[in-house]
């Protein structure tokens, strides 16, 4: 039924839980897992010599965090014997980066974690998962822990 499953990650335990669920599902479907970590670009203002240094430091730390997060997804896939490919992208809007990756990789399912906020907190804080559910062209499985 599913051949390519996208797993967005932010490195949180909720994302790792979703990755384990996706890996198990991928194994049952003989599917591949594609992981994505979206880096929010540095708020570069271009003033002073320190800006370029700040940008480099920010990107180095963000890429390190991305590598660790994607490694956790890779390990979940390895434990299930599932094929995995990971990518780090930069986008101003996280959910748009996730949806672009789903389209570019021809994924037919998105599996992601959710913080499960309710009520006013959910309305004020918004939710990447909610935006994915609203705008995705493919089925979305939201894994809650």
C-alpha cells in the first residue's frame, strides 16, 4: 500500500517515537523511509563583521542537530531492516519544507509526531502537524506518545 514514507524529525523524543512507528509500518509494507530535518534559516541582518561568524556558527550547530536527529531515524529503520535516506533542508516555514520534500521524493505517506497540545495552547502556538494535516496531498499518520 505504501512504498515511500516521509518522517519529519526535530530530534525530540516524540519524533523518535514516530520514527519507530514509521519503521515498523515500512517493514510491514516493504517500504522505504525518507527522513527530513528542516533548518530555519539564520535571521541574517548583514550588519557588522560578526554576522558572518554568527551565521556560520548557527549553521554548524543546526547541521549537527540535524545529523543527530536523522541518525535516530536511521537507527530505527536499521533495527527493522528498512531502507532509509535522510536529508536536511533550509526553509523559512517548516511545514512547507516538509510538504516540498514529500512531493520531491514522491512519498505516499507522512508519519510524524505531535506534541498533542489542546485548547487555547494549540490555537496560540499553532502546530506543524496541524498544518501538515491541512495541506498534505498524501495521507498523514500522527503518532502521539
